[in-house]
C-alpha cells in the first residue's frame, strides 16, 4: 500500500492505560504514527516511517553544521514539551540515531515513543550527543561549541527544555553565564576537545600563508642586500638587481598559485575533457545535456576509466556506475548520495550497496517505491547478498550488477 513501517516487538502485553491510548488513538505532534498488531499471540507496534530516513543513514558520510544541530535540538525540545503536555513518560522517547527519523519532504524529525524502553531520557540523550560529536563539521566552530555544550548537559543530566534553549540561544550567541566553565581544569579540558576538533582540518590545509610570509621576508632581505652592496656599482648593476627581484617575486607568486589552485585546475581539466567526449557522441544528446548541467559532476561517470572494479550497468543506456567505496548510497538528492539518479520515482536517499568480508550487499533505505532484486521487492533496511548479473530495479530504473573482482575486494576496501 506504498507505506513503510518500523516494527518493534513487545515483550509483554501492552497495558490498556491512558498513555497507550494516547499513543494509539491520538496523533501527538512530533511522534511517529503508531498502531498495534497481534500475530500468533505476540504484540507488535507498527510505526509509519513512509518517506523518512533514520539519522544514522542520512549522516553515514555527512557532517553536522551549526544550523543542522540547532534544528535537531529545537525539535527535541518541542517533542519533550509535547510529552509533558500529554502527560506521557519522557523515558519512553528513543533518541538513538537508528530510531530518529527525518522526513525529507517536510524536513522535520519524528520520534519513537516506545513503552518498553529501558534507558532513561538522560541516557538516550547521552547516546545521541556521543554519536554527534565525531560527525560535527570541524571548521564550524559554532557547531563544535554547540555539540560539546549539549554533551555537557547530557552528562550533567540537565535535560530540561529551558536548559537546552539557553544553550541554543544563550551560550552559542550571547555567552550566557549559566553555562560558562567554572574552573581552570574544566576550561583546559574543553579547550583540548576543541583543539582536537580543529587540528585535523588545519593540518590538511596547504601552508599558503606561511609561504607568503616567508616570501615577503626573503624579498625584504634581498632589497636590503642590494641597497648595501650595489648602490655604488652603477646603473647597470642596479638594472640586473631589479630583473632578479622581478623574477623572484614571480617565482613566489607561482608557488602560491600552485598550492592554492592546482586542485581546482585539475578538476576543471577533467570536466572539460569529459564535455568534449560528450560532444563527439559517446553519449546520447539527451544524456549529454543532463550531465553538462550546472550541478554536473556528482554522478559517478567520471570514474568510467576505472578498471577492474565492480559496477552497476544501466540496462537502458549502458552507463556504468562503479562501486569504489565501502558504502555507496543511491538516490536522487545530489550532495547526499554517491550515485545520483535524477528520476522522480526514486527517493532522495533510496538504497545502499556495501562491501564487507569480500561480499557485496544491497539494502533498501525505506524508499517510497521500493527496490527489486531479480524481480522480487526487498524488505527495507535488510541486507541482500549480490551475485554476478543480479538484476536490480530502483523504482523504475533497471541495472545489472557486474562483479569484476570479487576476490580483490578485501584489498580495495
């Protein structure tokens, strides 16, 4: 019926009380719609997750910036207040990333309220913040400060909506004194964590500024040398010195340009080469126009020269999508997936292909129109082993799985 559900089994019969009636009969804003089913004497809760993706799947390879974190925590505050309003137990709220779903169409989060949850809400919040910390965008200092602040609240069991709001609108923007570090030891600990976040990114940046400063000092040194030793040797020698200075400045500028722009120039060269191949008719006119669009370059066709790698072969057009990563995500949302299929019936994050222990698996990521393997619709978020020349259908797009080097996968990954 074009609906997907996450099914959680109940160990004990569901109690008929006020809280369970609210869960099953009333739609509480922020909670996933839920219904109860009995199968062979055992009870299950069915939570509708149609069109949604778990936080774990969405950010498997992504990073959280400040705005994304702020949106997530504000919606957590909102659902906590709703639980209080309806007199529902907070400890039954699941905040584990695997059970925290985001609707990609509405851009909102929805939460599981599970009456057999064993953790407290404080423990669940700790699990969430510990998951977020290593996935924060290190260059975004606001995100790092916010993520660390939320983790500190979780450790201190200060999980009240007012405390979270003060951190969101106070410490991160106005330096609210309620959350300032109280002693030097805590300040050193916090600074160490922040330094660890920034260190990796700073080491990766090319030392352009250092090169520039060194070049300036060298130029100044050469000028002083010439002024001291060549001032009395005539115009001829001064002219030679001037030429030397010009050459030296050009060399320093070229070195700076090399560090700053070499990667960009290489990417542009690849794009221009690919566009020329398109014009000569390697691909059809319709495909060429699509690939030369403004956001061209994130579908995997630039890997067409890779040899010895397994790939998906599009049956209709003959395109090859090489599987070079351990986790390859397929969908229609550019920037969030590895293989972008711009088809309306394909979900934004549709499926995933992973390689583990020299085997390749296909997983449907709760897509709206489903994924087929050899003519059978596969269950969402379940691993299916792929074999040579399996037929895979994402909504309406058909592919063959070509296993080029199964024995070498262990070396690749």
